[in-house]
C-alpha cells in the first residue's frame, strides 16, 4: 500500500490514472510548489477545481485540510476516489461543474489547473481527454469563469492559486480578478517544452499570433489572488 506521507511541494507518487485522465505534469508540479508555500492550519477548507488524478487534493489533505475536489470527467472522479482510498485520506470528490457543485460554500484556498490550451473550436469538448486542456481560441473559456466565480468561493482573506500558460495573457487574468474585487499577482514562472498538443497546433497557433515561428517552449505562471 502506498505511503500517505507527501513531502511539501512534492506530488504523491504511484498514482493510479485511468484512461482519459490528465496525468500530473509540469503545471501540476508548479501548482504543488505554490500550494506548499501557503500556510494554512489543519482543518482549512480547500476547493480544487479540475482535480484529475487528485494529486493536489491529496497533497492538501495530507497536511490536514478538509478538501473538496470537483471534476467534470467521471473517469477523473473515479481515479481521484481510488487514489484517496489507497492512501486512506478523506477527500470529498464531486462530479460536475464547480459552480453548481459548491452550493454557496466558501473556502480558505481555491486551487485551479483549468483547461487553458488555445483551440480552434469556440465550444469546449463535451467528452474525451481533451476536456482537460482545450479552452477555446484564447484558452480562457474556464479561466474567465474562475475569475468571475472566485469572490463567491473564498472566505475573506482566502487565496486563489491558479496555473496557466502565458498564451492566455496573465495580465488579463489579473485585470479580471481585480474587477471581481481580488488583489492578485504572478508569483512563479516556469518554461517547459511544448507537448504533443501544442506541436500538432503549431501552424494554427502561429496564425493566431499565439506562438512565434520556431517556438518550442511555453511559459507557465502561477496567479495568486486574495479576497479582500
């Protein structure tokens, strides 16, 4: 049976990942380090939007937080539940859209690794693994919804930690959060090689002005915002 101990800033190892579920990658690792830098007491209420395998939710629960994890993908929900059972960690894992499953509850921390890859279609995919990354022509279909919803999800003084690509315009994210009444900043960055999805969309991304000719890396950012 896997150990329940997770080092600060580290992701749990040996996670089960059912077919079609997003595996923890560089963006998950960057968000894990941001979470590790946050100070919260045992029993803090944390919401994770788009939990995938449950890696970040498990890291928070291992620190004594009361974690609610939400995902629109049934395979992801099943995966997260199995991983929580294997580690004997209590997670509240819900299927559905985060705005409908939170039921007016507020949290001390909201974690989000939303879909953020720009895609030619203006509509998000309704099924399949691409639900975890495709987010419309500017990559902001879910990011903007999180910006708008966060004030109603956080306790006063609560914190949002969100990761996304610079292709999605972090300054726009900060402006949207400020308009919603939060104070925010970019707290971490990381350059990572393009994966297969971006490589397949190279021509389209260049045509949209989202990538330069010969681009091989994208920059990820952590947006940290607080409710006043």
